[in-house]
């Protein structure tokens, strides 16, 4: 059965780093555009990063630009989100999602019909 699995979350101090992984099983990840989202209880899910299938281009929300980097390893069928200079406000449950659309951007990612979602992983930034 095809699915996505996130890993790499946890507790980190402000200013620290984490790398989230999103591993696909049962389908080929490079055939999809991938988005990273995060959600805090009581708030809407926020799209923070995406990578397009067509050209591998990435896009980032202003809230994470310059601190987070998204990448893809096709050989491992995995997408990563490197998170540096973490802030208290980065605390959330993080999700990856895959959509069979060539080009996605921060502006469009929230509206797309994703084919697969991961189960989510907690990231807590706290001193």
C-alpha cells in the first residue's frame, strides 16, 4: 500500500537544527510534487515548503525562507526538510504530502488535491 512516512522530528532548543525526512513507499516520489506543511492546534495548516516535479525547483513561505531547505534524493525515494535556526514559533506537527502535479509553489500548494499525506511528526522548539 502506498504511503508517506515522516521522521526526524523531536525536541530542539531555539537556534538548533533538525532534518525531517519524508520517505515514500509503494510509489516513486520523483513523479510527484511534494509539499511540507505544519499545523499548530487551533490554527490552519500552513504550507511552508514545496518542490516541483517538473524542474526540482523549491519554494518557501516567508516564515521559513533562509532557514529551511528542501531537497530530494531520488535514489532513496525520500524528500528532506533541513531546518536551521529554529524558533519557538516553529513548534508544530509537520506533514509531507505528494501531488501528481508538475509545478507547485507556495501560493498554490494549499489548494492542491494531494494524493498522499504522511501521518505527521512533532517538532518542538523549547529552551
